[in-house]
C-alpha cells in the first residue's frame, strides 16, 4: 500500500518529487491517507496501513471515518475547502480519533489527510494497539504522553502521602487521648494524695484538739476545753474551705462569658481587697488602653482570679511591696501562639506582677499543679490551680512568665470583645461608697453593654476626671462621707463641662433640691430600690437629644 | 536522581528484608526523611549512600545489589503505574531495547534536571544484539544488567548476557557494551 505513488507526485525521480519524496512523506507522516474525488482511499501511510488495515485503497472514506468536526458534509468540495481547519475524525471500527488537516493536491484532484491518532494517555495508546515508536521522533506527542504519565504518578504520590498523613494524624490523636488519660490518672492520683495529706493534717488537729478538750473538761478546766474546741472548729472550717476549693477545681461550674471591662474589674478588685492586703502593699494599675479594655470572660471568675492573685502576691511579699498590673492589646493571630481559640480576633493581655521573691525553676514548672505549694503554713496548694481553672473555663489562658527584675509575673489573656456600635458603648462613671451597691450597679450597666468604670471614693472619681478621663454619664450616690454626690458633680463639671448624671438615693429628693443651682448638666434622681431597667431608662433619657424648640 | 529511584530502593529493601533493615539503612545513610517524592530531584550522593548502607547491612557486594535493583526496577515500574509505559515502548525485547534511547531522550526533554544515560543497539540478529550504554555516572552498569534480566522475564525469554566495560570516552562518560542473546521461553513475544 505504502509503495503506491503519492498523488500529485510526478515521475521525474529524486529531489522534491519522485520515490524519494514519497519515502519522505511516509517517514514524516506515517498516518497520512489520500482520498480521490470519488471519496475512496487512494493511499495510506505505512503505519496507518499496518495498524489499521481497514484503511486500504478503494475503501470509502465515509465507511471508514466519521468527521466529528468541523461540521463538514462528506463531499470532495467541502474537504478541499477545509484546508485551514483542524479536523477531527473518528475511525468507526476501532473508535480511535484522528486529528489533522485536509490539503488539496491539485495535480491529482486528491485530498490528503496529514495528521495522526489523537492519544491523550498511555492507556489509550495501548488500547489502540499503538506504541511510541509508531510516532516519528520529531512528533511531540510522545513527549506529551510521557508528561501525562508523570502527572499521573505524581497524583498517585500525593494520594499516598495524604493517606499517610491521615494515618499519622489518627495515630497522633490516639496517642494524645492516651496521654490525656495518663495525665488525668496522674492528676487524680496527685489530687487524691494531696487531699489525703491535707485532710490527714486537719483530722489530726481536730482529733487532737478534741482529745485535749475532753482532758481539760475532766480536769475541770472549762476555759481550756473551750479553747481547744475553738481550735477544733478552726480546723473544721479549714476542711470546709478545702472542700470548696476542690469543688472549684472539679466541677464544671457554669460560666457566663460576656464583655467585661478589665480596667474596671482591676479597680474594683483593688478597692475590695486592699484592706486585706495590708497598708504596706501598693497596687498600681496601668493601662495602655485609654479607650477601654473590654474582654470576653466570666466577670465572676475574673474577680476570683484577681483576688487570688492579689492575695498570693501579698503573701509572697510578706505583705510589703508592690503589685503592678497592666493591660495591653495584642494583634490578631497573636492569641493562636498561646493556643487561644480566637481565630482572627485581638487579645487582651493582663500582666500581674509583684516584687516578691518570684518562683524558682522547679516551683515555676509546677506552679499550677493542684496541691503544690512552697508555703509552709498549711496552705492547700490549690490557689493557682483554681486560678488556672477559672481562667480556662472563662475562655482564657494564664502563664507564669519571667518578670522584668524580681518577683512573679502572670500573664492572663482573654479574647478582646468586638467593638460595639458607637451608640451602645456609652461610658458610665459609677460612684458609690457602698461596695455592694457599687457592684450591683456596675454589673447591671456592664451587662447592658455600657462601658463602666466604678469608684468607691468620690475624691478618686474627681481625680480621674481631673486627669483627663471622660464619661458620657455619671451614676452617683448622693450621700457619701468624703464628698457628697452633687458637690462632686459640680466640681467635675467645673473641670469638664456639663455631664448628665443619675443620682441614686435611699432618701427623699431633698439632697438634690438643696444643691447649689450652678449645676450644668441634666439630672435624674432614682430612688432605691430600683431595677436594672429603670436605671437604664434613666440613663438613656438623659442621653436622648433634646427635642427641637425646647 | 529522581525520587522514583530512591523509592524503589526503599521498596526493594522492605520487600526483601523488612522495614527494620530499612530504618537501619536510613540511619547509616543519614537519611532523615525517607518519604521520597517520585518526581522530585535528590542528590546523587543520597542514592549512593543508601546503596552503600544496604551493602554494609546485608554483606552483599555493591554490584550484586545494583543488579538486584535493576531487576526490581522493571517489576517496580510496572507496579507503580508505569506498566503502560513498558507496554508502549516495544512489543519485543529488541524493539524495546532499540527504543530505549528515544524513551530516555523524551524524558530528558521533559525533565531538564534528569541526566539519563544513552543507549544504542548494534550487531542485531534474530536472536542477539549488542546494547551500548553511555553514562556520566560511574558504577551503574550492573543496574543495566539487572534491567535486562528483568526484561527477559517480562518477555518470557531465556537470556545469555555478557557485560564488557570499555575505556571511558574522552569526556569521561562510561561506555559499556552488553551482549544479549535470547531464546524464547514460551511463545516469542507478547501479542
């Protein structure tokens, strides 16, 4: 077949035409075929003839191939005119696709197809009964097929690697579960051991004092017996306190995570515990966040944490020294460093440092362990363990870090609350010398979304205003020993201009009525008792813009 | 060399001697990450260290190990999804050996970091030929011997092989000639 004269090749021998030229065409295009004007095959290239014997001289083009594209009618004229089109044919019997072009050879009125099988992967090549050597070395199809095979191998590699990664992750998770279980067992053993030790001591005390009380009674020494009984009661109370601490550790107490102003929480705690710390303990509060430091945490848990840390610090300093607390905001992503599930939010960091002796290497590593203590005076060793648990339950993280200089330094991190719409985040100054009322009003307003700062001392509140702090509204008690509410507000307004004020009082309205008529801002008097809703309404009524024309 | 070869060494080791030996080989060869990516380029020295460690651990001579690797390679190539590549590379042993250089040339074009050997065939008869092997890498002739043995199995042929190491070329390339004679074991070649 392949030796028949190439249509249009003249019998001049050698050169561009002649048998040499035919051999050239066969070598370059082994899958070519020529079609006469009767649409019958005149000639086929050597490899086409060898691999697909149906394509032989005399066979009808239409019987052999379907023209998939372009949309060409099966006539000679259409094929002649399709010289610039990429033609895709399908060999009907084997289903193999061919791609190429038809070229018109005028001398012989033949249309010749130059092209070859379209093979997209080695599997198709094998199925078609072809091999790489069927394509001339210059034909890039072989290279493309190898690349396709390599891509397939890479995909196999990736899939294998992914499976190994998943297996490794499963193993890691299993190991982690096992490790957690081992740790729980260890902690449980430690807690049980510590508990037994502490209770043994207390039971020994109670038993001993009870025996001695009985001895004193038998000896007729009622006073001595009473003393011993009191000591027994003290030991009993210590045991009860131990149980409460244990409960904090062991029970998943309910927490209510909500926006809490950390600065205000620090101020309030300082006010509450300062008497317990002693007069020679100075507690400084520093904030690099004049605009507010609102974190998401449980306010009650936070309060307990701060009290615990403050008392710990004071005891470590032998009730003489400085506590320094500071607040700063950390950028998005920083929290992930500490394992906080914050995602992209910012983190508020509260540093709690003292000027005590600090922690040595071993105590530092075990500081948060239940029952671990370096104190010799019967401390349970549950304080910091409780602190850690409260922080964790509240969605935060606590670390013991190297202090700058001597002393201990704790860093407590909580997610920063999202900024609330401007209209809701009114800043409220609350002033009341009665701690319970101060707490209540602060909690009510913070829970309603206000940014609240509270002062138990009206002079301190005045100093805050004088130092540049500003608030949208003041909520103040009327009767306060060091400075009455109305006078405080008058002095504040002298510094910062008119400020709306809600006065709260258990008395009749006489206090307000008696104030100097130089008050500038609007006033509301709220009598006790009052509800949170009434308090909020009072505030909002002061903050409403005045109707026009009034 | 591409990771495909290092993976094959790993699989050959595990198949013949188990994973414990492989781990020892990695320690000896100072290989920390043995998760080789097939199409990633690795230093030749890594492959040589692995082979050296295998020899040290098994007491086998280097040439024997390399020959075993060549045989394993033909089997491994099939198992790793290159079965079709072998299928389309030649229907008979002489055809495949004749196409070997083109195959490596195409690979070299597609993967510029690959520096494959060169092959050519001479003195071909109905039952014998000489396969010429040229390479810039020294000492890997036994691999070719192993590959030939593997191909003999693939085409169900009994082979007689002789390896002749010729003086290196002026550019330092290794030149070895493998005289290959074959006899059908069953029925000639694959359909």
